[in-house]
C-alpha cells in the first residue's frame, strides 16, 4: 500500500517529518504547504515533482492525498486537524494537539464519526529506546510502587525566536510549558498515570514583551498518591537539558530526555540485574538527529508506526486521546498558575 502524504507547515520540525517519511519505502511526500510559500518551496526542493501551496484547504480537498502532517503554529492545529478528519485524511499532529481543552474534546467527538481515520499526536520520546526501557521497568514493578516523579527542563531561547507566532497566547498558548516542558510532562503522565491535582507558579523573567511565560513550576498529585514536580524554563544559557527522576519503593532511576538519552543514576534494590541491563544505554548511540539535535531521532519510529497503522501492519502507540490527556494537564497547570493572586 503506497501512501501519499502532505506536510502543512514547513518550519523547524517539518524537516523531521520529511526525513522520517524518506526512510519509508511505501510513503511519498507529494505536497507541501506554508503560509510563506517560499518555505514550502524550500522544503519541497528535496523532493522531485512535489507540489506547493500556501492554502492548506488545497491539500485537504485533494483526493490524491491520504495523510497529513500538521506542523503549524499551535493555534491552528485544531482547525486543520478537524478538517483533515472530516475529509478522511489520516493525520499526525505536532504537539500540542491544540491549545484549548474544548477543542481537543471536539476532535475526539469528530474522530469517533470517522473510525477509519488514523490520528496521532507527536510524542516522539515515547519511542526513545531508553525511555521505553524505563517504562517497562515501571510496568514490571521492578522499581516497586512509584512514589515520586520529578521533571526538569532548561533551555536557551533568544528574542528572535519569538518573532512570529511564538510568545502569543492565541497562537502558542504558552511557552515554557506547552512548547518545551510538554515533552517531559507527557512522559511523566505516561509513566506515572493520571494527575489529579496541581498547584503552579509561572512568570516572565527574560522575555518581558511576550504574552507567555518563560518560567513555570508545578507540584503534581498522581492518582495513585505519588507526588511530582515539574520545572521548565526558557531563561537558561544552556541550549537544552532535561531529565526525569522516578522514585519507587524498591529503587530509583534518573534519565535524560534529550539526545542522546542517558541514564544518570539507577538503583534497583530487588532487581540489580535489571539495573545492570539498563546501564548499557549510557553508551547507546544512534544516527544523528535531523534539525535541532534535542528533538532526537524518534520522529522516525513514530511516523513509521503511524504509517504502518494506516497500512494495517501495526497498532498505534500514541493516539489522539494521549495528546488530549497531556493537554488537559498542561491547562490544569496554566489555570493554577494564572489564577494565583
């Protein structure tokens, strides 16, 4: 089964989508779209005979297109995704699925009316080998009952990064959390389960002209009683650094979520052999990532899983509901932080 794919939004992360598609023998990227037509033409120059446009409805109305990558600003995800679903286009949406919870719920409602449409939300780190190894350890209870999970993200951004749609509530929805910290939060939810309560603070320390935060921290209460913390800041001088601590009754694991993934510490009192096996990831290396190095390379397996699901060869690992659940916690944190008097 050959799949004709289109990319809507030809900015930074679109290169990861194109590269992932190029690794697959049954996928042809045939159409590119960006409101800046020059960006679409630049990206399409890597693909012979591809079409370009500046109006995404041209792609959605095209019966030749089977599937779409949505790589636009956060605020447009909902409008594009819902039209894709309504026109029976399989769709993979860059994080976050959208900005507002009510829009995310509407996407779920509409998706049930189109059960043959495959919908995924980018959560590439759920496909990282090391992250999967940690997840499997948690699921096997080798770490015992999880009692605490903490995440930390620091990165460096410059003023020019916010020229355009970033830094605005209507198009980005937030910054340090919904754009950067969301990767770490998503993994914390995946590993620890649902989060029931949050208490958060957010402020602007560096980018004072933005509408959005550049500093945010949250205290989290998981459904099983575990507690957690998340700190995410865009004010650092470090380009990118992120890690997660998972503490259980029988051990603990600290690992990075940037590229390459690394185990920073591991202790499993009841299963030391599992800890020894996990340590092999300290020297784990894969092919270099495309574009921003901290994106990693796991767009490749996520898009492969997406296309194999369309072809009936696989089950979708990260679906629409996963993205909706992560957005729900993002907005719980924002609601708490923005209502602090």
